[in-house]
C-alpha cells in the first residue's frame, strides 16, 4: 500500500484549527491567569510570569528604577527628608509659619527686632500673637493658671508681650521721628496677653521701653546632616 503525502492545503487547515483553539483557550483564561503549569504573581521574579491587573496592564512595581531615576530621587547632595520645611528647634508650627514656644527675654523694640532678624526670623504681629494664644502659652495676668499662661512667679504683676505692630498717639510732624529722635515717645508698639487662651490687646508701650518678646519664623529647610 502506498501512502500519499497529504495535500498542503489540508496541512495548513489543520494547523490553523490548532492555533485557533489554543488562542481560544488562552483568551478564556483571562489576562490574570497563567498557562497550566506556570504560576503568575504580581511580584516580579526571575523567569516568572507576571499577573496583569484588571485593566490588563503590568503593575508599576514590575518596572525597575533606572539609574537616572534613582539619581533624580535626590536633590543635589540632599535627600528627600532634608528638603522638607520645618520649624526651628523650640518653635511651634502654626501652618506655614512658626512661633517661639517661650519668650526670649526683655528688650526695647528695636533691639528685640534685631535679635529676631539675627536668628532668621522677625517679631510677630499683634494679630499673630492673638491668633496663637490657643496653641501656645502667652504671658498672662497675675491670676492666670501657670499651666495655661506664662505668669509672674511671685504673682505680683500682670505680664504681656511685645508685637511688631506700631501705632502713634498723635498726628502731624510730632508723630514722626528723625535723626535726633529716631524713637519718639509718641511711637508705640501694641502688646498682647493671654486672656484665657483667647488672646487680648494690652495697650501700647513706647518703642524705647523694654518688654518681653518672642520671634516668629517661616518654616524652612533644615541643614543636611554631615556625611
């Protein structure tokens, strides 16, 4: 009996049926299912099969970080945590700015202003002090509770704090200073006190008079750690 070679058309037809059947099998398995005998995982492994997500995409975790991207995670010699904005030591964070938790001392207005500038800050306004009263212990009345306000240890006098807010008690040429009198008595700064954690205005004091003060700062980048 002589066997004849099957026609080419028949061979191609059979192969097409096999390929189509395989395609249907994989299609029915879905994008998240591996072929029989293989284990799919969302964690990339050497010579492994990666399971696609519900959208039929590769998880971002399987894409390696290239060298340039690893370099971009740093800003020059700074790490990400080094570039965060923070408050100076001893200052409380109040949104975008910071305020000393305690008073720095007693000084006339100009001297206190220069002290804060040397530290990288400035004197707070009266509104800032009043607004911070519920968050910080401001100087208060002699009968205030020590846990809520800064009070006179002897309980003999009321305490208040200096602000950068300036007012004048008169008008005209007498209100302005000059080379001979750069700090006229008519130029005063507004003082603030605790007022039961609500903040209160305690009146004006001539700029040449010494008073308790604290400094305000913007949140800033801290110095990076030494290598």
